[in-house]
C-alpha cells in the first residue's frame, strides 16, 4: 500500500534538506544540481525505473543493486550515490520524484532563482522563452527558470504560474469569460 502524500513529502523533504546541506558544506552544489537534473530526466524517460523504485515486490538488495548500477552508469557524485544507496537500504526510494523536486527548489532558492510553470498552446521558441523569462524577471526581481509544457486545449496564449501568481492569457480562458458574460446578459 502506498504511503499517503503528506508522509511521502515529509520523508522527501528530510532527505532533500540533508543532501542539500551536505553538498553545500562540501561546495558540491553544482554537482548536486547536475545529478538532480540527470535523475529527473531518467525518471521521465524510464517507466521501468519508476516501477522499480515504487514496487514493494522488489527487495532492498535488488533496489540497492539497481540504483548503484544506475548511479555508476550516470556517473553521479559520491554524495548523491550514497544517499540513493541509503534510501534503497531504508526502502525509501519511492519518494525519489518528490526528493528531486525538493532538491531543485532548494538549489534554485540558493541561486536566487524562481521557477515558473508555463503552459502554452504550442511549443515556445527560444526567443519567446527568453523574452518571457526576462519579462517575469523584471516583475519579480529574480532570475526566472521556465518549466514549459504544451497544452493543446488552450487554443492560443499562455498560462503562467509563478509562486502564488497565475497569469492566464489563453484563448480558452477568454472564451470562458465571454461565455459567462453572455449568460449574465441573457
């Protein structure tokens, strides 16, 4: 049976904080950032890896061996590899996706960055992404990192989530607003 989300978040937060602090003390934040990105990409690309870390059927030994092989193949920093080995030993690998999100947030905060979630009707060009990042940077006063995704249902425009701020300039939202206004009139 899977752990409730709040418990998983708590476990991930403790591991992420510990790993972040150890990397910071050792001056290894750039390596931790690279490892975090590489592991996130690996999880996104491999459903088998996601299944292995979340499966209660896979033994501690098998998880430990698999994660050690993955760490060696990906040439992860020793601190990251040791943390993954400890998580496998303690049967905590199932929180790896949350741990990676927490680490990315801690690293971004340390660098003075904020992350904006951007959904667009079609993929943004490099020039559009740069202009959007620059515009958001002028608004919040920090470097903005964009996590972009494509949502065909928007028809056109963007939906930007930056912390508690949400900017919706999509055609879908404008059509819904127009529909509501028409209902009020008639």
